[in-house]
């Protein structure tokens, strides 16, 4: 799908959030005041804080005074609403265009940075660091995981409030501990809906001491 800019990302999230929580909301879309309450709760947080919000329930107060428990992700991948966007431009200190973003229920949870064959993956990691410093605002703090690839080599790593070290990027492996480096094969094994859901809800640890997101490595 096409999400051109941050405003469209927010509009899309509003629609997807309602669809995901439709039954809980009794099929009543959020009013502007309810939407403001939700976004005031969600935005302006660190990456670590956003990761906690993603996994928690939220008590939404409706305009009639009633309260509804809503959520942002389900452990059953078939209940989540998935989208993929390409070439979204976000303006912060500078304008940046993101290659590929995977959204779950309207929230960007995986960012993919692609480079030409033969290019060092460090360049892709450095590119993401520039994004983080210049334009990762608002909902982009909900990104849990990054993927970098030059087509031949592909690695993943957790989002962080700190600088990302290349030593903290990892290859994925199959059940025989054989590396999956090709982008197409990695996408099938790692970026499938069921696997991403498991990674987010079961195999990601939120370290309260370090204030860090820790995605488990393959074993």
C-alpha cells in the first residue's frame, strides 16, 4: 500500500485501530476527542516505553463516560491486520524516505532498509541511525525490529533508544542452524505474519534494567 507521509500514517492507524478493536468499540468509531485521548497516551514516548504500550491493554474512556479495554496487537496472527508500505517520506530535521515498512494494526513494527548487491550492510545500519536521529517521530517509535539487506546478505536487530551497534545485528538461521542470508528466503522464514507475531509477543524481552528491547536469537 502507499503511505506518502506521516499524516497519512496517522490517518491509516486511526482506521486500522478501529477495525482491529471493532467489537470492543461496539462498532462505534472514535470521536475526535477519543482519538486525542488515545494519541496523547501513545505518543511522545521512548522506544522502550512504546514497546510496553504495544503489548499492554489501554483503558479508553469514551465520550459517554464508559470505559473500554483496547489493545494494539494480538498473539493470534490471524486477528492482526497487516500492511506493507513503500517509500514513505517523513520530514524531521531532514526529509527521509523509508524503503519498506511492515505495519501491524496500523503501527509500524518492522522497518526494512535495502541496499544494492555488494554494498556493505553497515551502510544500511548507518542509514537507519540517521533516520532515528532525524525523523523517527511519533508512531515510528513503535518499530520493534529492523531488517537490512543487500539481497545476498540479510540481518535483523532490535530497535533501541541508544545508538545501534553493528555487533548487535544478527543473521537468522533455520532449524539446523544454517544461516538464511538471501533476502527472499529470509522474508519467507522471518517476515511471515505468524513468525513476526511470535517474535513480537513471545520472543521479545523488555529489559526494565537496561530499558532495552531484546529480540531472541535463533538457536
